[in-house]
């Protein structure tokens, strides 16, 4: 009898797995970094076993067969009049938010001759979109995200700078979205990815070890060989290649 986990997956099954991961994130089961990593892996999955190991530690996981999307998670309850934006403010000082923390509302950052740093990589994001209002007056706001998220930034800058230095997901992937409204007066607002920030110990490494064991234990399913320099190095090479391709397309005018 053939192993059902070895059957190839369809695009619909990949999207179902991505939806399951999104719901798990809104429920607080995955950090933004873990969600981004697993979403990328889901879109590159070839077999049902590949998808099964991505969701094996989440509720509603269905084992080695096709992933089934749960019902969409309800939006977080909002008190009458809406929830206040959570602010980080630095006036001639520094304000930093990093590590494990919960995002269940829109964020605000204001730097007046100071510096605000918001690190989203280990945050539990309970909303579909991370929405940030950022203002810098002779100061700077730095937002750190996992490479692989989509970033939208707009706003107005006078005698300052706003920039994005993130290796975003390829077109067609339903990646997590970070939306920034940036306003700077002789200041700087930037969004940077993992490759341009201080490395962190990724919690998903323990999960990766777990699923590698689970993958090897699937019946009649050989464990795949690692790339020559390991998965992390392999992933960085892919991101660098995609970033270079995007730069070349921009240089050619399309």
C-alpha cells in the first residue's frame, strides 16, 4: 500500500495549510517569525507529508494527509468606540520593544530627537495585519520584521528618509502583511529584515527539530537530505537570489 503522505499536493491544499497557519497565529500559537517561516515552507511543499509536518503541532492538523483549513478566526473583540492605539514614544531618549510580546491592536511610534525600535520577529500577532503609524521629528523609528513578510509603506517625509530593507515574499504568496504610515521631519523611518538586524534565537528551531523527527517517522517516507550548508544557509541564498532578481527587474524598468 502506498504512503498517502507521499502524494503530491495541489495549490488549493497549500492555500488551506497557509490559512490554518494564519488562524494559529491569530490565536497566539505562532510568532510572526514562525508564521513567516512556515508560510514559505507551505508554498514550496511538494507532498502531503511536507504539509503535515508544518502543522503537526497545531490543533486541527490532519496527519500526513491533505491539510484542511479551519473556519476563519473571528476578529478580536473591540470595545465600543474602538481600541486605543498602543504607543511607543521617545523624546530625547530611546524606547524599544522586542522579544515576546502580544499585538492585538494598531501600533504607534513617535520619536522626537530620540529613537524608537519595534522588533516584530518574536511578537504574537493577533490581527490579520500589523498596522503601524510612525512619526519622527529629528529622530528615528526602526521597525524590524522577519524577511519574507510583505511591507506596505506610505506617508510624507520632509528633509528626512523613509525606506524598506526587507527581502519580501515572492509574488503570489499570501505572506503576513506589515503596513506602515510614515511621517518624518528631518528624521528617519525604516523597516528592516532579519538580514540587516541583530540575529535572534529563533523559537522555530526547536519546532524544526521536532518535525524533522516526525518526517523521518512517516511510513515508507525517507527523510530528505539537507542542503550542503543546512536549511538556514539554503534559505538565505534563495532570498539573496530573489532580491537580486527584483533589483535587475527594476533596473530594466519593469
